[in-house]
């Protein structure tokens, strides 16, 4: 695939874009376009500094430009692209530093959520988290770990009873398209160990350690 150099405003031809994943058909058109663009950036087909080929993306998905423009608005809010007046949308950096920043921010937000959850001292919530951590420890199936890890995070956020935390989290898309635990080598044992450590700290009432 021919890729423009960083900072170039050129775009590759339609044939250079990978075909959309079959799972996209279950999404609304704007979500479809956003998910497809994230995948292209993640896979390195759209590189930092290049202009987003909105017409080509619309043709690849078989949609009008309207859903693609909706996707650009969402992707700019999430930090994937930057829109420049009269020039279009350009791909932002996707390197080690930006990935570390992304997950560092996730850690800060969920860390705040678990602190609030522990401060509320609801034994049923802590017991629920412990149950989910045990289920994660008992399986090596990446899809099941994904489902349970999402349930764990959701319960932490719900237990915090903070309306601001979900608002912030909604502004941050998943960085890895598809199943995180299938695509990231070695992620399952790290998640198993991490959730158990969070639960141990929560049972002791140690909010700082849990965070």
C-alpha cells in the first residue's frame, strides 16, 4: 500500500483501503464510519498527518458523506483526527506516547471511580466485584475475559455514583478495535492479576491501593 509521508495532505486511491469488517453492518451509519476509520488508523493504513479520504471511506462503506461527517465529529472529540478549516480532517499521532497517554487517562478515571466506590462502603458492590474477578481468574477465553472485564469496569463506575465519570468515559473510545484480549498478547493474565489486586485492596478499604 502506498502511504503518503507524514504531514502530506495526499490520499491513496480507494483500492488501497481494506474492506470494512462484517461486524460493522450491525451499527448505525455514523458509528459504522467511525469504527472503520479507527480500524484503518490502528492498522496503519491511515497515517499521522495524512488527510482523511472521506469520499473513499463513504464509497467503501456504501454510505453518503453525511455519516462520514458525523464520524469525523466523533473522532475529533475522541482525539483521532483534527479538522483544519477549509482543508479537511487530518490523522493525529498514533504512537507509543499517545497510547500510553490514552490508557494513563483511563487509569486515572477508573482509579477515581474505585476510590468513590470504596468510600461508599457498599458490601454488595464489593462482593459483586469479587465475584467477577473470580470468574476472570477461572477462564483463559479472551472473549469471556472481555465480557467480564467490561462488567467489572461498569460495576466500578456504577458503584461510584458519580454522574461526571460516565460522561468523561463516553468521550473516550476504545483504542483497540475488536476484542482487546484477543488482539493484545499477554493481556489476559495481566487482567486476571490486576482485578484480583483491586478486589483485595477494596476489601481492606484501601482506596489508594485499589486506584
